[in-house]
């Protein structure tokens, strides 16, 4: 069986967006016989694709298997750059490590690294990121924005808004953002974002944006130590969630919003971020490396810095902290 034809056939069926394509048309397009088309369809069904065969009309793709097959995701993409260059790894220590390597080897803006399993996933503040196999989205996006390094931190906030929009679009759930970059559902964390920088005297060479999204885990799939603070989209919605659609949607919003940020600044995105925030307008405790401050979270600045007012009336700019509410 010619694997390239099988993959191209799926792309063609995805692009048809639920309309039927006849066996004859597919045979003509791919330069193969109708019997060969039928054999490829059977092969795809064995791989978990659901394909309806409608009399006198042809084939309709009605469901994709729950894999992260990159050519399927690319057929779903509505982006110009993000994900057009996609590296899929069945298992790896961390997509951040793989993406750093690719960025040093001149991978283009928008390159994505995606894996089914991370054996050494990393979180903020050198923490471990638990990445259950085949249940989540573990990906890193390489961006090469032409902006000065001091404009880099806002990309974390821009990414958080993009992921929230994608979760809303695909599942209908209503996530909140906890400053700076945790995405919560019912007060529990479903997504973490880690932004790392490669820069030199000429400025930013690459931003490596790592996104870890708990999609189809059940409680027992999480490490016991995080079971009470972590959740997944499936646990909150009760349904299995299509990871391919979600990747495609995240990349779409991330491209839209990072382009908006670069072209017009942070103003509009700051408003969007604040509208999704669970932190702003609430009393919080900010745990930093050297001190802990308690006060009211009043907002974020144009630079994404959290503004915390302590009971003595002083306003503090918080650049990096763990927030408790
Ligand atoms: C956090 O601490 O909240 C950030 C977690 C970021 C996890 C993602 S998963 C994909 C990418 N690869 C990693 O090793 N980490 C990030």
C-alpha cells in the first residue's frame, strides 16, 4: 500500500469538509484504480478513520482517530505559517529541548514540535511537567518575531489568550487565566505555558513557546501529587476531545494574536487577557523567591507585569511569582 497516497487521500477527505467525493473522482485525482481507492479506504478504516460510503455519492470522512498524525493536523490548519513546518515525535524527553535544537538549526518561524509522550517534560521554575502518553497536547512553537527582547514576556500572555479561545471554540468550556500563564477550569489547572528565549546581541533569535494541555486524562492518569489541583478537558466536559482540532485551533489563534501584538501592541490583547483573568480584582498571595506579598491584584501593565496593592496602600509590580488565591 502506498503510504503517501493514503495520507493524501485523508487530506483530500478532510478538505471536503463532510461532503462526499466519488470513488471515480478520487481514482482520477490520484491516478489509481477505483479498487485501489477502496483498498486505501479499508486501510484507513483499520487505522481508526470513520469513512461513510454513500450510495451514488461517494466517500465522506466522519471521524478521525485520536492520534496526532501531522498530515491530518496540517489538513485542518487555517494558518499561514504556524504548523506549516511540523515535527512529530512519538516520544521525547521534552518538546522544548527538541525545539531549541531546531531553532539553532535555523528552523523557520512557526515551526511546531509535537509529541505523544514526554519523559522529562519541564514546567516553570524548573518544575517537572507530567505528560501522560496519548492523552494531552505537548507541543512547542518556534516564533521569530522582529521585536526587542523586552517585548518577549507578553507572548506568554498572548499564548494564554490563544489557548483559552481554542478551548472555548472546540469544547464550549469557559476557562480562566491565572497570572501569568496557568489556564484553569473550575479552579484547577488544565494548561501550562512555558516561554523560553534564544537571543544574542542582535536581539531575539527565537521564542520557544511550550504548551502543555491536559485533554483526555482521567483523575487516575495524573500523578497523585497533582490529582487535587489538575484537571483535563474531558474531566470537565464529560466528553472525549479531538486533539487534532484543538492543535489546529490553538495554532490559528496564536498566529492571529501574535501578529496582532506585533503590529498593534499589547492594548487589545491586554483587555482580552483581563477579561479571562481569575486573578484581577481578587485578593491574592504572591510567593516570590525572596518574599511573599499579600494584597489586591489590580491589573497588569502594558508589559504584562502584575500590579499588586498591599494593605499599606503601596503598589508593587510582580514580574515572576506563584499566585495563590
Ligand atoms: C508550567 O509550569 O505551567 C508550564 C508547563 C509547560 C509544559 C509544556 S508541555 C510542552 C513543552 N515541553 C515541555 O517540556 N514543557 C512544555
